[in-house]
C-alpha cells in the first residue's frame, strides 16, 4: 500500500466501461488513488482484459466468485479496503468517469472539514446535464435543488463517487449485502448522515455513463428488467421505515402514485408491474437484514 485512498470499483460484465473508469482513476491529479476492482464473477473476459494492470501492480483485482450484486460487491470491497489499512474509501460504479480533479477536490474538502461522515461528488450525465439517478438528498430525504455553494449539506447520496473515511466505516458498519441491488447506497449514506455531518462537494465532478438519464422507472422500463424492481421496492421500504412517521407517510403516498403511473404510462404488462410494486413493498415491511461490521465479532441486525 502506497496511498491513503483506495478507489473501490464494483464491476459486472462491462469491461469496456470499466477500462475507461480505471483510466480516469489513473489520471487523477496530483495524486492518483490506489485502485481496487471488485469483479462480481464477470463472464465477459474482464479479468483477462485487466491482466496487464494486475500483473504490473497498477491495480488490485478481486473476483468474488459469484454475482453478489452491487450491494454485495461494495460490502466486499469496502471491508477489504479497511482491512488493508486505507484511510479513505472512494467508491463508484464501473460506468462512473471522474474528472481529473474529482478526487483532489474531495480531499481538499476532507482536510478542511476534518470530521465528516461522507463527501459526495456532483454527478453529470453524458450530455453535461445533472444525472437524475444520482441526485443527492437533504436531511429530510428530499432531492437537493441548489448546488450553487461549493459545499452543500447532504443526507443521502449514491455510490457514484462517494468518499468515506475508514474510521466511519468501522463505526457504522458496511453496506447491506442482502440488498443485492438498489437503495444500498441510499440506506448506507443515510445511516452515516444520522451520526455525522455529510456534504456534496460541488467542484468534484464525475460523469455517469448510464444508458439513459431517466433513472429507474418501473412504469416505462423494459419488460426484461421488471423483476429487478422487487429489490428496489423492498429495500426502499426498509430505508423509509427508519425515518419514522415522515418515512411511513412518504411510503403511503408513493405506492398508489407509482401504481397510477403504471396505469397511465406503461406500454405493456401493467398488471405484472403493479404486482412487483405491491410484492416488493409488502416484503419490505418485514425485511430485517443484518448490518455487518469489518470486525467479525461486532455485528448488529438493528437500526444504527
């Protein structure tokens, strides 16, 4: 280890995008981070494509052996980085492309603040507009509207360029691997912001090369992706349950609204989409996953 920052990238069958991401990380100025790639058992030759970088020691590569989902991948990678002794963990998806000064802006803020829970970058889509799926939320869990200040107080953010001190990870635990996909970052960052001040650093910029800038929308998404939304609704119910009366009120309003959107906008399979909404929501009411900690003898299944 020759760096205090580990960039943790979780990947699955997107070797071309991953290559771009790794290149962006290696071009960070003035000090690139160490790079830890967590491969969720890709079948597209990701390991072979990275072999020259692995062999040269330019990156650290770990194959999980099976697809743990984004949540399990980040849980694995963050645990590993803390165990390796890194002071800061910089996490992102494999389709996230940080600008050359994205990390330095985060680190400048980290040094100025001293005590904080996490720092989040401003995420843009490929056309330069704000990336909708990466809009941070305030402490009331509403989308942040004003990014005019260099530092904006934040209650929740995504894993697209998130800087977390290792000491915070040891305190609050790891992301919940049982989420598999969706809302793992929402849950985790909200868990942190309930204990520590957290911020968006607006001059740290990252481009998220997601296919569209629409975000996840069950009413208009492809039929092949509908079942994935069971995770989204289940996991988000768990998150909002912890917000008390405000969270339950949000859920009570959201569920019928999403059903109405399906009825109004879905091009097909309306009943199937509604079934996923209701099924995932009901599962979320009794969903109580365990929160794991870096030290194996310290675990909790309750609210942190």
